[in-house]
C-alpha cells in the first residue's frame, strides 16, 4: 500500500488521482508551510511525497523516512534538496521542467517592463492623489526597445526570455556555463564573458539556478561594474545576490533599480530596506504562478510519483553529479 504525503493544499482532482494509488495525507494549507517537526513525523511511514520549495529534503528527513521511494518537487529548481543524501538513501527525486518555462519568462518580462517604465511607482503616484498635471519628464523611464539586455543563465527560461526580446529589437547578450550555439542562431544572442555582460547591459537579467558556482555571483564588485543606468532583474534564486551589496549599490546610485521575484530569505519582511526604495520591485516568488502552469506542475509531480510506483525512473529525474 502506497502512502503519499502532499505538503500543500492542491486541487481535489489531483487528490482523487492520488487516492486511487494509495493512502494520501495532505497538509491542507495554501500558504502555511508544514512545520519541520510535523513534516518529519508525517514522513516516517510514507513511500512517496509531493513537496514544495519550502520543505528541506535533507539527510535528517530522509533518515526518518525508511520506506520513501520518491520525492516529487513542485518546482524546476531543487536547491531545497540534498541530492547526495537522496542518492545515499536511494530515494528518487524529480522536478517540473518545461511546463513552467514560458510562464516564468513572462513574469520576468513583466518585471522588466514594470521597472523600466516605473509602473509600480506610477500606480502608487496616482493612488496617492499626486497626479496634478502632465509633465515632460514625469515618471520618465528607460526603453527596452533597442537596448542591450544581458541574460545570465541561458537555460530554457533564459531562451524563452530572449525570444520575447526579439520583438523589442534589443541586442541580446548572454553568459552561461556552456555556450549555446543553437540559441545564438535562433535568437540572435551573443555569448560574452560575464564581465562584458555586466559592464555593457542596460538590463541584467538573472535566470540561473542556485548552485555552489552561482551563489553570491551578484556582489559589490559586480554592481560597481554595472552601468549606472542599468536595471537588475532576478527570476532565478535569491542567493545569487549579496543583498547588502545590492542595497548599497542602489543607495549609491551604482545601478538604476531592480526587480526581484526571488530574495535571499523568503518571505521578505515588510520592513526590509529594499522595500523602502522607489526603484525596487519585489514580487513573492510567483514566476510560475499561472493557474494552467501550476496545474501542469502538480500533474508533472503526480506522473513522476506514478513512474516510481510503477517501478520506473521518474521522467523528470534529477540527481547528484
Ligand atoms: C521556482 O522557483 C521553481 O524553481 O520552479
């Protein structure tokens, strides 16, 4: 008998499907993560789990769950999972690639438009009753059209972002672990060193995952090298950025502003210094949050769990290298 844990409320249609496979325990909350103690307790007799980024899957948890066969992570990123520990405990891990690519690129693009044209600031201005007349430079921003956009991380999301830029006649630079020649031809993107990318770009867009190599990439030195009129957009992971250095760069006018869907410590508190700056937009990690995409992410988790229960490898297996 399979025993399945789901660590967030999900639509009933998915629970019904899971109930046809085994016994299902669900942490029936939409926004409150399962407390660690209860998570470990619930894991003890489970054979499969569908989890979110809020749950840390580490040695302690895996040790507590001797019957566990599979953990399906409801995200494309899996920095919440210790892959070496999973390998040691012979637990399969899966993620949700592909289905969220376009939705996440769209959010990134929305952030780029919003920060460059000062949409949030402008809306607040109107809400606060400050709109008295038209002004030649009232809330004047920066064009994306004909600008130079540097994408850090040319994976699926980076490419989807670049595709959207084509309609803006922007010059696309990118930096990635490996050069993507096919994308260069298809998207007209130019591979550059990281240094060139940050020095030349009007918009620096981070879509990269968190890995030991990428963590703290965006630090004091990097912000200093960026153009003073450049915007920084992050839809990758918060720990790629040294937040104190970003705050300092904004305070010193070393960059023009930033738009972040991810921050180092989520959720960010309302009194965080970043939230006091007019040239900063922060959204609550909603990159993949369209109803259709979230349905597809849950469905992907379900299929991966089924694969393992049927004795196969999960179709979206991730593993330690
Ligand atoms: C969200 O950040 C994800 O990795 O899917």
